[in-house]
C-alpha cells in the first residue's frame, strides 16, 4: 500500500458523495441500537422516547458538516469519491484555525461543563489545543497571546458567571460570530486573489493560502506558464520555475513511499541533488512550502531517493 497510505486515503472515500448518504443512515441506526440497549430497564421503568426523524436529521447534519468544514481549508477534500478523485478547495482557513476553535468552544464547552468529569475532559482538550497553537512557529506571537487571553476569558466566564456562560444565547452568539468570521475570511481571500490576478496578467491561476490565526493576510501562489510567483504576506514576491519531470523525477513520483503525497500535491516544485550512488529528489507543495517559508521539512515536503545507476548523468 505504500508508506503514506494514510495520506493516500485521507479525505477520500469517507468524505465522498457515497459516504454522505450511507454514513448518516449507519449513524442513525447505531443511535437506535444504543437506545434499544439502554432502554432495557426494570419493569415499569420509564423508557426515553426515540424520535427517528430528528435523529436522522441530526445524523445528516453531523456527517455533511464534516466535509464542508474540511473544504474550507487549503488541504482540500475529495467530495466525489469513490467515483472521481478530484480535490476541491475552499482556500478560506488554514488547516488548524485557532479562532474557529474558540468561537465553537464559546458555546459548546461552556454549555457542556456542568460536571467535574466534563470539566476535566475540556481542560485536557484545551491543553492539547493550546499545545498545537503555542508549540509551532507557524502561529505569530500576537496570535498566541490573544489565544491565551481568550482561553482565560472562557475560564473566567465559566467560574464567575456559570449561569450566563451556559445559556443558549451565548452559544448562538458564538455560532453567529463563527459564520461571520468564515464569510469574511472567504470574501477577503477572493478579493486578494483578484487583486493579484490583476497585478500579474499572465496568471493562469491564483490561490490564497491563509496563515494560521491570520486568515485576512493570505500568502498567494500565482501559476504562470513557465513559473510560479509566491506573493508573501509582507508583499515580497518570489519566483520559482515550473518544470517538466525528467526521467529521474518521474521515477521518484512513482515511488510507493510518496503515493499519497503525489495524489494530494497541488502546486509541485522539486529539486534533484546527486549524492554518492543515488539522486535525492525533494518535492515541495507550494501551498505550504517555498523560499519564504522557514520550515522546509514541514507539511508539504517529501523526499525520495533514486538509484543513480538507473539514470546516469
């Protein structure tokens, strides 16, 4: 299957059109079976009612919202699987967006933290989420500081104003804020793409890459006939050649170790380096890599070794 089968299968069959109709039915059936099992109480005990239409509707909302949210980011989702492996992209949010998490947490976490068990679970989740936000150089310092302050506000609301914090209006405000935030990010990303397309008339495609925590200042990839242009968030422009794969690169692309990466890669760029008896081929997806990115071996990077005797100079 290859070393990166997980990447090859990710956001594929389980997110495609067939799963969007099959999984809600399976989920609703599972809830019904759980209800039947939990409902077996002593004679005369009250059995909670089961509302199949409501459960089925909630199952469809739960399953359909997942690929919709995946579509919002630059990673992409294959909505037509298993019939078509084409990727679809919303190019609106980064894969991990701290403000998305906080706006949803404002309603869900506060409303579902009435018991010590729930509080313990949410605290653990908050620590894990904070580790992701605070432990990466991709997130600017200002975003990290605002994240810490926002988490502190949520904690203060829960302990100082528990009745208000767990109320339905607060959850509605969080949901409304989330919708407005996503809409603003989407609109500004499209405006940024249009502005760069006007700036470079030879552009065949322009794609916005929102940064984590700062979706309103996207990094843009411009695809032209023989080159890429990367317009960084600070306005600087970097150029890279668009290349046709030679025999060495073609062999590297066929390697099972990067099968999933090749399927997922959107804006490919590569370098080939001789090293002893082999070639080292380094691939970059310019959504996440490039001369303006300080972490060349993070997401969007893959490396393959090709025997040199199979393709001599």
